[in-house]
C-alpha cells in the first residue's frame, strides 16, 4: 500500500528537500526553554502561549482525529478545512499547463478554481439527471481518466454532492477507484458524510490504494469558523511527503488546535450528533413544506444539510429573501441547476421565516 500514491506525485516533490521548521525539529514541551524559532518571549496579557508557534501536526491532535474517523494517526494530515486539502492535492499531483483534474458538474466549484490558479485544466463529465436523481456517468469517467491523452491526475467525487445534495453509490465509487488504479487518484470529498444515510467510505481506504478521502469539522461539528479538516489515505509515505514537503510551515493556528480538542471530546461529539438529528428532522420538514409551495417545481432528495430547490422564479425569490435579511445561495444560472437555489437548513425559527417569505412572495 505504501508508495501507491507516490508514483502519481509530481517528480520534483520526490527529490526536493523540504523545509524543516523549528517546530518540526524540536516539538513543543512544557518546561523546555525554546530559543530556536525567533519567537517573541513576552506573551501579551490574556494571550499567553500565542507568542509561540504551534507544532505543525501535533501528535495528540492527529490521534484525536484518527480516533474520530477510525484510522491510524499516520494515515491523516490535518488541514485548514477540506479546502486546503484540495489545494494541496492539486499542487502535489498536477503539473502546470500539462495535467488535468476531472470533475462531475454540478459540483463544488472550488475544485476547478484551485486547478485554475496553478494553472491546470479541468475536464468535466456532467452528472446524469434522471428525474429527481443526479447520477455519476461512471463509464465515461473511467474512459476519460484512463485515456493517456487527457493527462488526468485527480478525479474529484463529492458525496454527498454539493450543490445537488445526493450521495453516490459506494459500489460505483469503488468501481471507479478499481478501474483507475495505476492511472489516476480518486479524491472523495465527504464534507457532508455525517448527514448521509449512506455513511462514509473510510473503511475502504485499506483496500483502495488510489483513494484519498477529505473530511471536515466545519459542517457536522459546527466548526466552520476555526477551519479544521483532514486528508485521509492508507499510504503513510504519501502522508509524510505532504506533511514535510507540501504543506505550509505552520498551517494550524494554536486557537484552532485547542478548540479542536474540545470539539472532538466525547461530550461535544455527542452534542454534535444531537444537532445533526435536529438538522435532519428539519430537512424532512422543509422538504415536505417546500414541495407544497406554488412557486416550487421540484425539491431534490438530499443526503446533506441543505436542499436543492427548483423554482419558477429562483432569482426573484432570492432577491426577495435578501431584501428581508435572509441570504440563500442562488444556483439558477449554473449549468445543471437552472432555476434552482440551495437552501441550507437553519434552526426551526429560521426555516419558518423562509416559509413565511415564500408565502408572501407567492401572494
């Protein structure tokens, strides 16, 4: 398993010498005097400890993440949300002006944005729309990613998918991984997995050498403001390469680290699960209520914490809601989500306000 991903990495990363920061060399131990990192020795009042750089990948925090996701601590890299992991992967695998990623629109737009900044190209295989379903065109994905003329290095799959809300079959994802082994790396973005009845595919990592999974604390754990996520894979050699040669020198703010320990504690994890249950209950209620509204033409089934809603006048309603201090994401001009908006599930009171505004808009 080790080294399976390294053959896809840009060659210069394999030979280059990574930067060894003071934090990497010595760690951070209480009772030790550190004069090796050019830090200011005088902490400001109320900000004690923040004058010191944090460890880049604190072992205790990696163990907390590993316990939460059911893997070993050397099979993950902690990142600033899943977004940073996406950027790291594009930089690690894709040669500028040469390689491509493959995506399945409509999907999370940041994949192609990060690719464009390198710059590399994006190859699109749109989702197949069948009634209320958005389905992966897996045969075309496999064919295009295996074609050497396309130079596809990464295949991004988002499940549950943003903005459509649906999950994809684990069997289909596994088939894509199997068919692309030796050809491309499959990146499965599971940012919304905690809301999904399908669960996650972390248990498949050991048997799937070309699979990388992205997770985040932003959604299910109410932690978007602290920017904490992680990249998971079975190839520990690849994990070490990312940590020592690709990541920023000190990627994780100390306050985010301390808060993450709190969020991953058993008592807070239990509370997070209670909140997930509330969101799922509200999602069902909103799906039913929206489906009865005159302006709504379709509510797509969701496995996430949001709903994709097709309307007669999505633009008009989004503008009307904004005028009433409610912001809804408008996807009506995007290919594949024409006349649609994406509604994040809020509290019961917030959701009631949306329904009230919709009733006023219709009248």
